[in-house]
């Protein structure tokens, strides 16, 4: 792959072309906030947290889906970006019913950590408080739509890694929901293999095993990347 | 009587209790107390919004009901979950749970006695209300204030050393505990024991001395007889964590004994009233009017045959002498019984911390949904607490019933307020000390109305006197 020169936060870098801005930043220890990105599966640019400024481009672009180009001048931590990150985080919290104190993922939640990261001390937007279903029909696992942020990591893991294609998405806008099979209870799914990869991929307490309570959740999203790496090696 | 001649005095908010409440006192045409009502003006809705959630989430959600007694809620909740799963906790988990429960009971009783109630005993009911609080005690009796605060700290320290959190604990899970106790923390907690015993004994001496100096008031202070409910061990011994229910009547005769808490609905019924969000529970066989019963430290000691530890047993015997073989009905004795319990708590904590199994790592049994219904109970600092869950076949909650200790004391609190109001409130000329006595009746029960705490006790009190048409005839504001 051809090497090109780019500039990130006034730092000159020689990088391989074809990489995304996010990959380059992570390789060079430049922090980019993400929520829908998961190592091992394809990026979709859903969460809009990894937005960066690129000189000559008016709008902000998502670092996970934008590839580097020669002489690109990128900024990752301007006041404008920080403002947008804070807004995005607040909107994620305002959209569904995120009650950290009683959540099974309390203390081990990527969304909660994001809130701390962007110093979210309040939510300036009216909460929607939607009536969300809790799907307990699966023998071992629970899907709680109250805590889902629609990152679709579960959808991608299920299709790209497990190949089961159990998870999908229905509706649009604030009515968007994760569905199992053709919108049937998870427990009645004919495609779910009960492998549990979606639980590890989920960044919040939306997917969790019935057998545990707060303080016992142990999600390992890194196993998805390890699995894909082994697959590429033919293991 | 013609209702147009009645006047109503409102005392709102009631200071130095946990939560928000209002007392209204209705006067007749001669300025005599005609009726008194204890209102609870907040609505929480836990029973409703917990529906449709997994039953295993309840031990996490329900401790949020209360910042003072989260462990009791968590324990009642895990017991209900264990009934659903059909499993029992491990031996070590039981030890740790007892320790956690003691931790909460101690910090709650220390808060109730030293922070909230001791200003009345040490500074006097008629002293300046601006100073009649823990800060006033810190100024006048700094040693007592400090020791009270450290006793509460000890209670909370136990919780933190086991679960990492002082309030709204986590880690009490169906089948046991999520976290073990380390050897280092065990030793640390043991070092606290002698000081804790000395502080509780200091409190006991304080309350006894107050009893002696104010014998007439203590013996006439809201002494209306009621039934009592408490948890006891197999031999009738005092029990907080795990036991069977015992009801006694006004004479001390055992009405029901060794009742499994899962049968609570056979003996307790509830009724809503229009003027309060707190329901009115009663002893079912006696009906709404006659079935008023009390729970909490006074009730637990009234129903118990003995305490489990020597120092507490000694005080218990002295307490029993007050009633002369019958239950002690004086509401003021709640304070004394609270301290006797605290003494027993510290002694049991020492026994548990010296148990060789307390630091074992065998802390959880694992189970899954097996039964549709689960009922759990525990003795919260303020009394017997029940959690009752019904689930569908996936474990989703379809019905939740929480019978909270303060709710069970509600009918008798109301009765006590009326009694004290009749004794101390004469006409619409309100003196500060009189109002505080009415309020302190409520404080005897240490009610936890909504779990927001007002430990400092500086809140202003507003009293309004209304005529029967709702017109304000007098308004007094206390800063």
C-alpha cells in the first residue's frame, strides 16, 4: 500500500493510504471518541461521536468511515468538535430511559464512561421517556430497549461474525428498534444460535445475561476482534 | 359538633425525620384538639414501574427506595428472588449479609438517635430550634456528637469494606454475595468494635437518664396500646435478618408464632386513605379498626423472648421490667429499644467477624427461574419489610407488592399524634415546644417517608390555622 502524508492536529504523519482516519488516529495514540465502532466488524458511522474537522470540507465527517487522503489536514479536538460530542452524548441519554444507578451495566458501561468523558453534568434536552419493551423471552439473555443506543454492534456481530443474521433494525427516527428475526420475540427466534457474541458487543446494559446482577456484568468486546483475527488466519 | 366551628393547624414540613410529611391538627370551637392527621404527600410508584422488568433486577432497583435502609430492601428482594429460583445462599454469604444488615441497622439507629433525636434530650424540647440539631450538639457536647458520627461511620464502613459502597449498596445477589470480605478488611472492622460498644452504651445511659428526669412525660407519651409484629428466631429470640413472624396483642399474648413470611397476606391487609399516599395496613383477623399494629425496634423487643448476646440481653431484661411482663406501649421507648438493638448489633458483628468462614470465597450459589412467585422479608431499622413478586414464565415481573415498615406504623403514628396533640396543644396559641412534641412523636417512629434525609434539621416550619372554610386565620413561620 502506498504511503501518504497527512496532518492531524498540526502533527505531520506518514501513513498508509486506504486506512480510515480512526485507524490512523488509534495507531498514533490520538484519542477519538466512539460508540458504534467495534474492532472486528465493519463501521457504519451511526453514533456520530468520532466526527473530525477536515480543512476544505464544511461539514464534520465521521473518522470511522472516512479514509485518509494525501495532504489531508485533520483536527480532532477543536471546541466545535467537543461541543458536538457533548450534544450527541446528551441526545443519546435523552432518547431512551438510561438510569445508570439501577442498570445492570452500572460501572461497566461505555455510554456511562462517555458521559464522564465529555463531562456531561446535565442533559439540556427534554427526555423522551419512551415506553420501551423488555424482551425476556430468551432462556438466558435479556434485550432491554430502554438502554439501547442503536449502535447496531449486535446486528453487525450477528451477521459478520456469527453469520446467524438474527438481529436487524425496524422503523426510522426515534421509533427505530432492534428486532429479532422478523420482529418476533427473541426466545422464538429460529436463527439465534445463543452464542452470546451480541452481549459482548453491546456497549450498554441493553443486552445482558439473566444469570447476573449489577456488579457482575463482564462484557469483553475485544473477543470479537480476536475471533475475527483467528478466522483470517484460518483457525 | 358543627364543623364550621373547627379550626385546623398545619405543621409542615416535619423537620428532622427522613422524608416529607405534614401534620394537621383540627381544633374544635373551644380550642381543644378534635382530630389530628399525619399526611404523606409524596408518591413514588416503585410497585408500578418495576413491572415488566426482570425479577433479578429488583435487588438493584429496590435499594433506591431508601438511602437509609437500602440493605433491608436488597435482602428482602434477594430472598424473594431466591424463592423464585428455589435456592439458598451459602453459609459465608449469610454471614456477610448479616454483617451488611447490622451495618445498616447501626448507621440508621445512630443517625436516628445521635443526629436526629439527641438534640431534644440534651438541649431540651423548648430550646432554640435553630440550635436544636446535630450542629447544636456539636457546639454544646462535641464529644457526644463526634462519637455518634463515628458510630454511624462504623456502620457504613462495614458496608463499604464488603461491597465498596456506603449507601445504595450492590453485591447482595440471588444465591449469595458478589464480593467476599478480605482478611485485611475483617481485621480493620474488628478494631472498631470496642469503641462502637462504648458509644452505644453512652447512648443508653443518656436515654436512661432522660427517662429518670422526665418520668411523667415518658410514661404518658403516646402510650396507646397496639398489637406488635416482629421477626423472631426458632426459640423466639430477637432476629433481624432471617426468621419467622410473630404477632402479639396488647397484653403480650402471642397471636401468631413462627409464621413463614411468605404467608404475610393471610395476616396483613392494606387500605388506602384519601388524605395520604401512605397506605394503612392492619392485622387482618382483627379488621381495620382494631387491627392497628406496630413494627420496628419497640415491636421487635416486645415480641422477642430474648436477645442473642450478653450485653444486649442485660439491657433487654431491664427493658422488660418496664412493662412488668407485658408489652411496653410508650412510644418514647422506641429510642431505648433502638439502642438495645444497636448494642446487640455490635456484639453480633464481633461474633461474625471472628467466624473463620467469614472470609471464605464460597459466596454464591447459582440458580435460574423455577417458580412464578417469590416473597422475601427482612427487618428494616423501622420494622418488618416484605417484597412480593409475581413473574411470568420468562422471569418478567407482572406484579410487585412492597409492604414497607413505615407504612405499617402509619396507623399507630396517626393515633400517637392525636394523643400527644390532645395532651400538649391547647387552642391556636402555639408555643414552639408544644409543636416540637407533636413532631417528636413522629420522630419516635423514625419514619422513612421517601428516603430523602434532612439530618441537619434546620428546615423552617410553617404552621397554619384554618377555619372550616379553608380560610387562614393564623400563620406562624419558624426559621
